[in-house]
């Protein structure tokens, strides 16, 4: 049965393609080399039959159409090669109507599902419906499958300017939502660019799915262009790490990748060789769902450890609760328990904002980025109850106090030193058991008045520091004091790395905001990509803000264009001191000369404007709050650049 020919206008005006010239056009999905030779317009397949070179980028020389890749000649009208060879080019019908040129191609057959289709549909069925990345030559089959699901409203894809930003965005999405997003790159450098963000997700226990394109299987090991052994390269960072083969159980492979990311709170990585991504899916294979494939996570702790913890709680008079990032989905239960104990609630830096600083029991951040309130109550306690924290050096939880530790990960329990009662269990489940067994048996002291007193002392100290001024720029204390007044109470705030972040830990007083950071990896440049991940997750429900220094913003400043492209309503606060201030501080602390930490910066507010965002610049303290209010009121991406003094932190 003869197929129907469909006509496509490929040229509006004949004179736009002069005599003796060629041009690449598209008819439907068919690439066409349109030629104008000896007064005739002709349409040839745009792919050279030898290496696939784009003939429309070639030229007509001595009456022959020359391939731009290897110089082989073809007749510009018939596509035939010289010498009677049989490697000619397919041609298509051409017609002229008025001044326009049309090309006729056979109607395309209905799409046949590929291996990529069944795997990406499985991914979406498991709830991974968001991806950040860059489309390119070795991941086109997978990208095409994503496109079809996006057209159905089941998936959202954000094209970024650097794959490192894609991985940070996916990591932040996982930290905020507790489920994976995907980052997506091509073979070689596109995927290796994702490596840092993948490590950020791994060490902060954020579930992530990384998807890599790959060169064709048959050229692996031959030194092909952009060939990198990605399975080998990502072996250290990905807990689940496999390449898709033609004979793989494709939907099962994707299901296991996401299941691993969810249960282990880790990174899964899947590599698609280019030719495999386009292969038809096996006839008997269908996309899977998570139904009946994943266990509930309400793990109960061992009874003997519960008994020990109960006895410790019964004896305690002045306990203190410490919560880390791992407790973020359990704060309602933890806060209710703290109110029964009438005890201080301290957070790690990664846990900042899990309880409001204005809550009667909230005591702020413990450790190097923290407040004297938190350290005071840790030292004045007779029992520490630690939920979802890892006892890092940065936090400085003392081992000298009796400790109850609760964590879903048994390897995190007693990791650095002996713990008196180590409870392996899901936090809310464990708390419910403890509360039941301690009901009516607690005899703790109400610490609320003492907490209020310590806050009054600290706020007086902050007010004193707020008076510090400089001709160079504003203090970071002034910046975060102003943000305390303006940032919406339900905002998500992504913060970067550096002195600006230490100051944020000390001086910003969260209410109901959620804070995202690169915790254990401490990667500069995290905040703006992380805000993109937060916007994709919660941008329709919550305001999204981010904070960085000039060094951090410079890492991924190209993503400001991404914000504008997708109209991401993100407010970025940039502390510009023209210096890598934290590094300067470290050099001084090591009794070394300050060296190579100064920065040459553009006017970042003007840069934001050039990208199409709102840009504001502030140099005076009295301008801060009006500028922040203007930032907040703007409907769309906006950047506030504040000139600061690196010494006033």
C-alpha cells in the first residue's frame, strides 16, 4: 500500500536560497538538504550515506554537492555519486507555489515504543516526574521519551546551562521532598559534570537518579569521541550503577534504581548506550509501578534499647533535644515530645529551621555556625536526645553527656563514639513507643524561662554587633537582620558556602522556613541551582529564596538565564565583598599571607537585568529593607546585590 505524501513549506521566498547554494531544512521530522542548482530546487536526505554528515552544511563545487565532513561529491539534483557507485542519496518531491518551496515526504508511521519509553514511563510511575539536564547527541532517545511524557502532563524537564547545576538542583529536590528527581547528561563531559552534585546528594543522604547518555556499545573501548566508562567513573558515588543493555529487564532495572535511591537515600545511576535507547521495547515488557514493590518505613527500635532509653528519660531532670537534617519529616512528633519534656530543642546547622527560633523551646544552631544559646543548653543538660544527626565535627555534639540517639540508619548509630542508648528505628515510630512507655513517669524541669533569658542575652549581643559599620560595605549581620523582617515565614531558602553561610547560621532567625544547604560536601555554588530544585518541587506553593556570596554565585551565574527562561520566581540575595572571604580567614588562621582570594566582579545587578530578571544593588544599610521588599514583591526571578565588607561577618 502506497504511503500518503505530506507536503511541508520549507522556504518562504525562493530568493532566500541563491543559485548554487544549499541549505538544511526540515520537513516534519525529516532532515532535508535543499539545493538550488541550474535554476532548479531539489530536496535530498540531509545525511551523507557514509558518515552521516549534514549535507545542507556543505557546498556545491564544480557542479557537485560536497559533503562537509569528508568531501565526497553527489549530484545536487539527483543525489547520485560519480562513477556509477550505488551509494547515492534519497531524494524527495519538490513543488513551487508562488514564491514558496514545498517538500513532500511520506507520512510518518505511528510511534513505536522504545526501550527508553518503557524505562522513563516506569520512572514516572515511581514518582520521579522532574528532571534537570541538557539534551545532546548521545541521549536523544531518552530525551525523546521524556518529551512524550511531558506533552502528556506527566513529567517536567528543565534545560539548564551546566550539568553541575542540574545535579545540585536534583540533590536539593531530594533533600526537600524526600524522593528523587533526575539529573540528565550526555556521554563523557556532560555526565562527568554531574559528579559533584551527585556526591552532594550521596553524603547528605538525598535520594537522586542520575541518567547518562553513552556512546554506541560497539565503539566502547576504541577511544571514540566522548567515550568515558561512566559505570566505572561513577562506581564510588552511585549505590546503584548499571548500563542498559538490549537484553536487560528494562522496566525492572529502572524500578530497582529508584527503589535503591528511596530505601538507601542514596544515588542511583543508569547509563543508556545510544543505540540501545532507540531500540523497540520487547513485546512482552510493560512499564512497572511501585505497587507491592516497596516496604513501609515505619521501623520499630529494638526492645532492649527502648527499655534503656526509657530509664534514662525517667532519671533526667534537664534533658535537651538535638535534631539534625534526618529529622526533617518528623518535627511535629519531636516538638510535641519536647513540649512534654519542657526542654530545649537545638538543631545542627543542616537542621536549621526545623524548629522556629521564636518557639518557646527553640534554641537555634549548635556548633561552628551556631549561637551561644544552643551550646549553653547542651552543656547545661543532663541528657541529650539526638534525632537524625550525625555527630559531625562541625556540629560538636559532646560525647561527655548521656546520649539517646535515634536514626533509621544503623551505621549512623554510635558512629564516632559510644552511645548509651542507640535506637535503630524510624523517628516518629520510635517516639510513639517511648512516649507510651514514659507516660506519667517524666520529672523534668521547665526550661522555657531560661531559654527566653538566653535569647535576650544573645539578641542584645547581636544588636551591639549590628552597630559595626565600614566604608567598604555593609555587615552580613545587617543583611540577615533585615531578612528576618522581610523573608516570608513559609519560604524555602537555599544557602551557599562561605562566610555568608556562617553568618546566616548565626544571625538569621527562621520561623517556618525550610533551609537547604550543601552539608557534608560543602560545595560552593550550591544555592542558586538548589533554589531551582526547590522551585520545581514547591514553587507553586511556597516562596523560594537563595543566598550566596559573590564566589558562590560566580560558579553557576549562567543559571540566571535558566530562571528567566522558565520564569522561576526565585529571589537571590547576593553578598558581594569581592573576595573569597572564608578562604582569606582560613589563611590568616593558619598564620599565612592572604593570597589569591580577591575577585574581579561585574555589576551583578546589571548582569541579572541583562538576563531579563530584576536586578537591584544596595550599598547603604537604610536601603536594605526597601530593596528586600521590592525583591519580594516582584513576580519573577530577581537578584539583590549587596556590597559587604568581608571583615564584618
